[in-house]
């Protein structure tokens, strides 16, 4: 018997006559430092692995005594982690023994890509992000059931900062893939042709365990419920051209008919040669409203006359530019029109004007723009709050820098307002949770203008902040389940999930020669999340420490007087009441001596209060005027003493909602307008900014009702905690 350190001349195959294979395709050995690994998918039967002999001698099966020639397939028992492959040399009547380390995934689906151009095609994909290749794809479930087996029409690199143009095959990149026919590759995602394979980065401040993706995605899905489009993802073992490429996160594309199912306006928007035109003319309605510039496809056109262009859009926040087609708002937000891919001038102009009118309202003291429209008439504020909470809790440094999405459907539909989400791109590693104690994350979020410019204004809107507080309590319930504090019902248990993907990650660890071990990093990640959880709820969102929401209430006294009351949640210093001008709803006239929580109204009209208190989003290194101040001025929503109901922040969250990612139907309101920029309250003694409050309907789910009952008691007990500046 000759023991050898050479790799055995074998591969594992999916095709063989007389042998039932549960494998997606042919799999080659991986060799490193004189060790030879066989990385097998979850569906493999280790007791009967179909091994194809590629040598010039004979393959020997010690269990049956059979010999196999080149090209023949033997069913071998490789159930031991360290298994042996035997080769028989008839000329010398000797045996060669090869050592193979056999590893098998346990709970991940497998994807087998065969590129038409072989490894050269993979080199091209890894050379330039826009290079595309085609081939075939087979996807199998954990038990070997085939999910998809067909054409791979396109495969290309994915990512802005994460893509590596190495030009070689031994590079782990993320990939966009398009398949020949719609298929549901992830349970619950719905059928689609477009998918993304996200690599798990292993260096810097990233999470090498890959658990940041699934924890954040599922937290968002649980808090958003069925009224908003979610983001489905799963671990997969990826094989390309027969080589194991490691563990990936397979997820939906942020696209129409991907994770976002609004009206497919792109289907009816055609173009000839593409190209780009820019608009900066002052006579253009979007430019007149405040948009600095926008670009569109000059030869794009609508297939149907009089098509409704009020919806069917997917928009993406970009960093420093808005891509091929998009626009730049008055206050510096770069927004790309992701779908339609080749938008007409009318489409981009509509989106730009709509968002500028929203932004104008957001940047006014009262939340109204010069046309008398409230910011909540343009956007689904609940969706913005949910997106914000998940991005901020998980310290996603791409928050409103890149990879941040919103969508708008046609007027009269369920998502006719601009809706924010789903979430995307979570890679933050465990150490960041311990050293970054800020609310939004100090990596970019406080220093990149476009990342904080909208957030600062939202933070001053009392009705929005009221939603944040309530949704934050709901998120606490979800995190309690995930972290094992309560029974997991609405989300997975972290420990169970981490255990489930351990075998997959152990293979990935060896394939990419990562430091430490998966278990080491999975445990660190949980410790980091628990640390963030404690700091988040005990400190950042503690009403005993910070001003967190403001509302205004109207009461009639027994003697018929009208009294306005500031309903304040959290610690605060000062209150000042304002009356809204009937001629300009963007402006509030200060009311002398109206500086108490209660204010007796002498004449009917519209009023709001400004409350100054400690700022939970403060960071000393912030560049924005609001977040760099320890004090925050927060404004209540405007209230009408005649009893007229005025708009305020809110959202969907109905009990009768269709399942997530299904076809859309009808719902709320929407509109347009214009407003001033850097408004600051006169005579307030501070120059901070604002946020909001809301009449929020809740999901009728037992676990959430319990949460709200407990949360309501907590919030009631914490309201109107006042301390003077001199007291600390």
C-alpha cells in the first residue's frame, strides 16, 4: 500500500448510469497545503457518493472489491470526515491510498453554475463588473429537490465598493444572476428571473459569519409585516464550473418583480438607442421647485398612449452622483431612477418634482410646503421609520449613502405614496457594535451630507418621532425573540440559526482560509448584538435621558375654554408655542409668554409647539447642525383648534393586508408642493432641528398587542420628564 499526498484523480458527479445522485452537478476536489477537500452540498448521501474516476489506473472500492476504469462511476462510502480513495495498479499489483477530507453542508440549498466559457468566463466576470456571461444553473433544496434547472441568461459582478476586479477565478465576488424562466429560489420570495448572490466579506469591520445579513433582513421583515415588501434571503453553497466557491447569501434583487412588486412601468417604457440628456432649465417645473438637475433617456417612449406615470418606480439613493438617470434635490440628495431602466423625461421629471415637494415640506418648521401640503402626504412615514430603525440598530454604514431603496406605485394604489424599503446590504461586524455608541453609526452617517440631511429634519418632526418610539418598542419585542430573551415566534432564534449554518460555514472557512473559526465569529456577533441592544434601549432611546417625541393635544375645559397641551415623551428643558400663519403654512409666529406645557387659546387657528431637550442622535464628530448639537428642538404636529383634522405622519399596517411581495392593490393619499430651507425658530435660544408623532394603527397580532399594552404603560410613565438645564 502506497500512501500519497497527491490529490486523487477523482471528481464527484451528478450523472451516472445506475446510480441515483442527489448532487447538482460535477464537483472537483479543492487542494491546499497538501490537504485535499471534498466539499459536498446538503443533499449528498455520504454513504453512497457517486465518484468518477479520472486516472489512468483503476479505482478500487474496498467495500465491494470492484475496480473501475477511467470515466466510470463508483458509489463510495465517504461517511468518515477523513476518508480514503484507493487506486489499483495492475502492472505492479500495488495500491495507492489517497487521503480526502470530506465535508458536507447541512441546511443550505446548493447552486451549481456552469458557464459556457468555462473558467475564462469567470475570469472575465471577475475582471470588470459590467462583463456578462451566460450558461446553465441548477438549484437544489437541502433534500435534493430541484428548484430550478435551466438557462442562466446573465451573470455579472455586483457591488460598488465590494466588487474586486482581480481578473482571476480565485476571487470571491458578489454576483447578479438572471435565469431563463421565473422561479422561486427562496421560499416566500415569489417567482422571479432576477437574483443576487452576496458574498460574505471576511476582513476589516465586516461580519465573516454572514449572520448580519439574515438577522437584519428578518428583523425588518418582522417589523414591516405583510403590508410592505420584504426581503427574502437564504444561505446557499455555490459551485461554479465544478469548483466549490463557498457560502453565499442568495437574495432578491431590488427591482420590480424582484423584491418590489409595484406596477411594471418599465415593461411599457421602450427606447431605441439609449443615451442621456440633462435638464437644468429654470422654466422646468422640477427645477423651479428646487431640483438642481435631472437626467433622462432622450429616445425613451411609452408603448401605450396616456399611460399613468404616477407610479411603477424603484428609486435608489446614490453617493455623490445619481447614476445614468436620476436627479439631485435642493438639499443635496442624489437619487437614481432604478426602474424604469431607461426612463422618459416625463417620468424622471415627475419623480423629481414629487420628491422635491416632499423635501420642501420636510424642511419647513411646520412640515408643510408653500402649497399647503404636509410631508406625510407624499411619503409613507411608517415605512421610513421601520427602515431607519433597522439600518440604525444594525449600524449599516451605507444608510442613505448607497443601497437604500424606495418605491412608488400609481396613484390610487396601496403604495401610491413614496414608500421606503426593503432594507439592504448589512455587513457590520461584531466589534463595531461595541465601539460605536452613536445612534446612526459614525462610519459615514454623520459626515456624508446626503446621509444625514433628511434624517436631521425628520428628527425634528414630533409626529415622525412618535412613530419611531412605537415601532422601536415593536422592534424590541422582535429582538427579544431573536436573542433568546423570549420564545421565537416572529423571527428565528439566533443560536438555532447559527448552529444550522455552521457546517456550511465550516466548509467556507477552509475554502477561503479565514482566521479563527466560524463559531468564534458567530459567538462574537451575538455578543455584539446583545451589547448594541442594551445600549440602544437603556441609553439611546431612554426617555429619562433624551427628548424622544412631541405631540400637541386639544382640550375643552368645563368653562368652555380651549387649552392646548404639549404631550412630551422624554427629558426636556423648554416649551414655546407658535401660531401658524393663515397665509403661509410653512411659518410659525411666536406667541409671547406661551412657554408652558399648557396654553389657553384666545382665538381659533392652527398652532404647534417647539420643545427643546437632549438629543439622542448627537455625535461630537457630526457635520450637520442638528446632530452636532447636544440639544434638539422638536416640533409638534400642527393642530387646528376648530377641530379640523390635519395630516400627520402615518402608514399602512392593516390587519387585512395581502401577503408580502404579492400583487398590489389600493390605499392612501398623495400630493405635491414647495418650501423654504434652513428654517430656525426665532427667539428659541437654540438652532437645532425637528421630528414627528402619529395616529398609528397596529397589527392585530396577539404578541404585538401584548407588547403595546406593556409599551403604552412604559411610555405613559415616562412622559413629561422635565429637568432644567442647570440641573444637568
